C-alpha cells in the first residue's frame, strides 16, 4: 500500500493498543491489548487546556514529517509485518503489495476530481436553478452554492455511479437519476452545515462568513429547511421508493449524530465507540447511502449495493477522522473554518480520545483513518476495473493526505 | 431511574399537558368550537392530540424537554411554543391532523382505483392516511419550533442572558430537525413518491411564506390587484399549503382521481385562508386591504374575505358524498368563519 501519508504513523510497538481500539470499533479482529494511561489532555473547553493540546499537536506534526521522510526513502513495505505484533486480517502482505505496485503509476489512477469534472461542472448552477425563488431566500441559497465548495460528495457519487454502471452493464454513461443524486447529496450536506453553524455559533465556513452571522439565525435555519425540502422533492421525483427510504435514513442519522454530540459517556471504551458511531452518523452515513442509492438506480444487485455502501461508509469515516486531526493541528487560514473549534466546544474527537489514553492522539487517529481507507479499497476492488474505480481508490489517498 | 420509568414519567406529564380537554380557549365561540372538535374526534376514532405523542416520548425529545426547563424565565420563543401546545392560541389552527382524517373519511374508499387499494379501514380511514395526518402535525410543529429561533444580534438584555438564548436556539434547531427527520421517515414509509413530493414541497412553501412576510414590498408602488394577490399567495404559502397538500395527499393515498384530489386541496386552502382572514382582520396592515375589498371585487369587507373563502371551502365539499365526516368538515368552516 503506497504510504505518502504526511500525517500518518509509524508502526510502533504501540500497535497493541491500536488493535485494542480497533476491536472496540468492531471492525477488526485484533487482540484486545492493555491500554496505558499517561496523563492525557482534558476534554474540557477552557483555553488553557486548548492551547496546551494544540502545542503538543504541533510537535507531533513535526515528528510525523520525519516519519514521512523515512517512509518515502525506504522500502518500508517489507518491514511492515515485523513491526506489527498483532497482524489484523487486513494487513495481509500479498494484497497490500499488489495495491502498492499498482499505485506507483499515476497514469493508471486518474485524479478523481478531473475524472468527475465533466459531470459536475454545472452542478452548482443546476442546484441554484432548483432553488430559484425570490427575495432573501435566493441570496442565501446562492451564497453556499457559489461553486467554490469541494463537491467531495457529488464527486464520489458520480464516480461510484459510473463504476457500478460499468460493473453491471458495461456502460460508463451516467444516468440522469444518478446525476440528480449528486445534486441531492450536496444539497442535504449544505443544509446540515447551515444548521450546524447555528448550533455551534460558528462565524466562518469555507473561508466566508457564515449565513447565520449575515442574515441571522432564524433565516439561516429556515433556509436550511428550504434546501432540505427541495432536495426531498428532487428525491421523490426519482420515483424510487428504496432510494427515498435510504436517503431519509441518512437524514435521520445526521440529526441523531448531532444529538449524540450532546451526550457523553463515562467509560473510556464506550466513549470511543460512541465517537465512532457519531462519526458514522454525522458524516459517513450520507456518503454511504448515496453510494448505495446510485447503485440501486443503476439496477445493480444487492452485492454491488453492499460494496458501494461499504466503500462510502469507510471512506466517510476516514474523511471525518482526518478532519478531526486537521481541526486539531492545522491553522484556521488553511482550513477556512474555525479550528480547535471542536476542542473549544468540548467535543471529544479522535485525537483527543486517543490522547487520553496515549500521548500521540494524532498519530493513532491517522492510523485508524488509514485502516478505514484500506477497507474501502478492499471493497471497491471487488468491482470490475475501470478508470472510475481506480479514481475512487486514489481518492482514499487524497483523503489521508489532504491538509484542507 | 430506568429508561422505561423515565419514559413513563415524562410521558404522563406530556400527555397531561397535551390533553385536549385543557386546550380550547378559542376566544370567539368556545362552546361550538369545542363541540365541533370533540365530534370530529369521535368520528375519526381517537383524540388527535395524542398523535405526535409517540415522537414526543422519544429519548431525544425527552432530553430536550428536560433541558428546555432551564429556559423558563427567559424570553426565548421556545418556551412559548411549548406552552402553545397546552393552551391553544387563537392564532394557531391546531387541527391539521384532524382535518386530514375527516377528509379521508369523507372521501371514503376510491371507486375509480384500479386495482383497488388493499388495506384495512379503521373508522373508515386507511392506516397510511392516519400516518399522513400525523406527519402533517409533525411538520407543522417542527416549523413552529424553527420559527421561534432568535437572532442573536437583535437581542437585548431583557431577553435573558446570551448564553441562555444561544442554548435555546440550539434546542430549537435540534428538536425541529428531529421532528422533520421523523416526518421524512414517515413519508418514506408511505411508499408513495408522489405524496412524498407533495408534502415535501409544502415545507418549502412554509419557508417561502415566512420570507414573504418579512419582506413586504413597498405598498405605494403596488397596485390593488397585486396587493390582494400577494396576500392570498403569501398567506397560502405560510398557512394554507401544508393543509391543502396534505388533504390532497390523503386522497392520493386512497387512489382517488384528480377531481377528488383537487377538491380536497381546495378545501384545505380556502379553510386556512378563511381562518387567517378572520384572525388578521383587526391588524393595521389590512387597512389598505379593506379599501381594496370595499372597492368591490366581489367581496365587500374584510369579514366577507373570510366568508368568501369559507364559501369556497364549502363549495369544494360538494363533490363528497353526504356523511357525518363531511358535515363535520362543514361545521369546522362555520366555526372558523363565525363572528
């Protein structure tokens, strides 16, 4: 497995803990190891603790850059197994070796953004058309659909759709209904962001002032509701009951994820499981369900639907884990949204949770993100080869190495 | 306290709070209103006040209810919204669910459906129609809650502490979202994408209605006709769309033909407009509207605006066969338009 992971970890002897955490998340079959408890970070939100943790985080980043240099300069793949005391079934050398070799050539793995470009170039304009109304409402809707977002989710949807279409019926054409799903997922995602910003009291998002700060909280929430309703109408127009059901499930998960953020758990292991579940509901569920939706619309069977769902789920969780690391270590300028914000809100995210048990929370979170990406690759590799499938594999790398 | 016990404790409290017998404080004619509603509830089979209860008993909302107690003493609208469920404000037509059920019963099973619809009729109503009625109430409630969010920048010290207001906003957003998510799940379970489309669009209408309210056009530039149309359009969006579309949706679920669907829609629309016309009759905004109306467009006073729409609603009912349910729907119109 190619490892240009600028923030990811060395395979240290602490894998015993890692496998413990991983088995807690129910995903791997590692042996449960004993957890060490050095003095960790506080979970509270006062500025003193926050500053301390961020400083520590920055030290860790330096450490990781060092590891990266080592990695890129050595043939680390063979050494991998000897360092890992409890090999998880996913760390099978033969498979990872295969993936590595294939990944050396960039030509084979096209950039996912470029590949999806053609289908997505009018995405935001089309969304704005759906939301065309008069008054302030239009202004607010246009504000976030200005075309400067990453369109991460629609891109995954489009690529997954084509990969599934090819696998099932040898056609790389994107169906109109699948294209709609791309719009729908972006609308639902944006609506949830608008609501989240009100809940968290944020003042910037994507490098701009938030809607709630400009137009007030009330209009912001109602605008979010409007976008959601438009997405629901578009969803209903697809005329497919299963697709409607799975999207409404994703919407419910979004809301429940927000609620989960309100509560907290006593037991450390419970906290971690709680964190992962919340991550799934808030981020991964929407991606997973939209991947499944396009596979349904492409008339694929349950096995392909499951592959699509699992890919979406795993990459979604990895994406959020990396996001939490970035919040912790990056500067606000780079990200376009407030950072250490989670810490200020008293939210227990991956880096913090790990840090409570070990002092290298960032590292462990990266490691976990890496594992989820591995699983995503394993799933998607079961589809027939296609540029889109390869781009989706490449996407996992991008998720792990992004700094924005 | 165990989970079940906690549920029961708050369940009983909530049930008591929402018990319809405490509610009816309609200022115009309490006895006839109460009579109509209690008759209606008998006809459809159960007190509709308990419809949203299942949702309200969930863990999430019980938690919120606990948290919201902290807001007592502040001026956050969430408190008054919550109170509004106990005391029926004369400005709230809290009978959407009931009307949808009555309409379903009045229309009866479809004679034109092919193949005929399967499913049991309880008190003459399909379970999908009952679910739709419940969904309508959920959406209405969610919207009330979301409308009650305050703009932080407009707050004064008399409202309460900033922290409390932000907290109230947070609770309002979450509970509203929760209700909407439940409504969506309910819609999906109807397994009818046409109805999903219809009712989801009503949510969009509600929002647009609020935005229109907030951005009145300069009345000097606008002609009389436009003002009248604006009022009707805007009021329909903010008050009529949900009921009208739900009534139509209930017809769709029973596979009634387009004519029946249209009449159900018209009833819902005109009934809501009549209600709003009566409620707004005393407001200063309507001085100009009165003048237009007096100028004779077929309606000669604001009272008549209310009666006009009331008559339209009655007209729409004529296509339904005579029945108890239909008479009750007529009685509701009379109760609403009575002065």
